[in-house]
C-alpha cells in the first residue's frame, strides 16, 4: 500500500471520488490486504469522530452524515465488494454504519461511560483506579491499568485480549485497542471484522489469528504469532506492511525499526484466563419448530426454566380467514412461515421482566419485496401503556419514525428503539441476535447490542427510553411470535416471512456464545 491509495481511501470516505475512481479503488482493495485493513481502520475512525462531534442527546436519532455524494458510493461499495467475496459488512456501508455502538452505563457503577467490551475472566487481578471488578462488568473506552494478576477482556466485536500485569491497555472502540506497555495475548476470531491491535509503533490485524505482544518500558516491542497469520503495519518510520505466519516472531525498537533476534519464547509470554462460569445462562427456552403437532397447531419448546413450570408450547392463532401459518424447511430442520394476515404463535411464557438482562436469538427469512406493513413483529411480550418502557418487541425497521436502515433489526420498548444496519429483506436466511445488557437505569438506546450472522451490527438510529418490561398485570401479554404486541384487531400488524430456532436467555451472551449459536445452533452450557 502506498500514500496514493491512502489518499484515495480518505477521499472515498469523504464522498469526493467520482464513480470511475471508486471502481478502480475497489479493485485495489481486493488485491491489497494492507489497503483493505487501512479502509477498515479509517472507516471506523470516521464513524467515531462523527459520533463524538455530533453531540450525545440520546432522545433523538443518530445524526445522518452528508448524503449528497455518498449515496451512490455506498450502494456501489456494497454491491461490488460483497460480490467479490470480501464481505466487509458494516464497514462498506459508509460512515453511518462505521459508527460504534452508543454510550452505555455499566451495570456495576459508572465505570463504563461508553461500554465497548466486557471483563469475562480474572485471576488475582489488581487494578489502578476505576476499573472492572467482577467478571461480567462492562468496560468503557479509555485506559485500563493492571498492576498484577491476569484478566480477559472481550470486545463487543468478539476479539479478546488477555492481559498479564503489570500492563496498560487503552480501549479505543469496539474494534480497536492499544497496548502501551506490558504483555497481552490477542485472539481475533472469524467474526471480529476490522479489529486492530496497536502497540506504540505498530498496528496488527487479520481475522483468524492469535498472537502474543510484549511492550517494554523502553518502547521496544515483540510479537509472536501463535496461530493463523497477522498483518503488520508501521506507525513510525518507513516500515512497509508485512505478514507474519504461525510460529514466527519479530522485534521492534521504539522508533518502529526491526531489530535482529527476539528476547522471549512464545511459551514465556502466552496467557490463558478461563472465562467465568458466572457468564453462563441459568436457563434458556428454545422453539425449534421441529417438535410439532400439526393437528393441534402447536410447537413444543425445549430448554430449561426452573423459576416457572413449563410447558410453554407455541400455539397457532389464525385471526382472519386469509391467515396462514405453515411448516416449511428451515435453517435447521423445520421453520414456520407466516403470511402476515393475522396469523401468529402465542405462548404462556410471561417473558423476562423489569430491566433484567436478556438475549433473544433466531433465524429469519424475508422476501425482498415484503411490504413494511408486515414488519411487526418477530416476537414481543410485556405491557403497552402510555408510561413507556413496558413492552419488549423485536421486528424489522420500516423507517416510519426514524432515519435508520429500512429492513434492519429493531429492538423497541414503548416510545423507544434501537436499530441495526443490515437490511434483512434479502430472501436468504439471516441469524439475528438482540442482547440487552440490563441493570439499574438501563436504556434501550444504550444497553442493546445487535448481531447479524454472527457479526456485531453498527447502530443507525436510537430513541432513548428506560427499560422496565412489565410481565405482570391485566394488560400484560406473554411471549408472542409474529404479532405486534398491541395489535389484536389490526390485520396489517403481523409478521410476513419465515422464522426458525428461537432462543431466549436471561443474560447477555458473549460474542463467542453468539458465534456458536450462529455456526452450530448450539446454546452455551448452563450454569451449575
């Protein structure tokens, strides 16, 4: 990669390339991994700057960037690069989609002003200042200083960093971190698109890689590749981009120059911190639509729920002569198809209440021409009332009251919502996960994470509202699949499309657990 490509990438992100130049840039990105990584990093930076400079009034949707010249570029990027198999996802959607998730308060105190990662394991960890104390705590952007012990941090994108103290790590965004000093073992899995790990002199990237980094007090650093292959780019001096394969190592001086030999063996540096068992769910419910009674129109659930006795069988309701709910081949086994004419499935499960954490996971298939009257809803439970916050509902975004991506996953409470960035109306199966982190003062705008096909979604619109899901009372409705919570008599307020493998968990699943659901349809083990 040379400076000319870097300047053209900046121009593209600003919307200042004409169509021919942008096509030429696409070809270069296909053939140059370093240029592709630079595109990812710059798109992330543009998104973060736009978010930070736009202000933080959570009561209004995200501000929209200038669209005068970027609209055609966004469409061309998505079509041409995805067709070429690069699969950049949210990075290719322009500056809207590159913006990181919105600010969030930690469920443990006020540490995570902008939560982008989570402490998932620790052994004898001693921190300086305001820091995560218990596995499960959410972590905001900024510096973390570990005096002694070990700690595992998982970013929302799925990348993990295992620190060994003494160490100082700067968390920059859901896809970027900087090790100022100390030792770290870094894993960039398949789903962690665009993740970059920095030292003072280098940037390290590439999915499906695992490596160890040590940064010493004099600024010298050393990198050992444990698995896969990494891409190295210099931040100082004239270091050209280079690749390093498994079992290879390199050492840098404080100015970014390569030094002969290495000081350490990889076995001396690698850190292994087990994930805390407290992050496993206590129970889950699952509707696979494989165990069915077609005569009675019922679908039996599986899983385990110890607080409330099952069964929570999903019962077909046909509230109009033209309503249809049918059994069809699904992503795994069978699925249900609803035609959007007041056909839906009702259960007796009351749902998860209050501001308790929760994860909802399922597969959907929606035809490209599906009308927005059929966007309501994948599932819902709770209470609709004027106070707001009492219902919990997932559907796809119609764009009627917000500037978010039409067709993207929409998690909402009454008078508040959080919208993703991937249009689900492709005619193909998509795995969709909505994670609510929960806790005191939790808000729909800040405490939700969306994942589509195993990958963290960018957020394209929010409207703030405290979450207080009300599952008790005469107005409370239990879990329903395929119907807007408050729409008993409105034929345009039921879902049109296919639904498969619905899971509910009473906790915020980790990115690794979500990836396993996506790849294998296998839930995590239960807490013992």
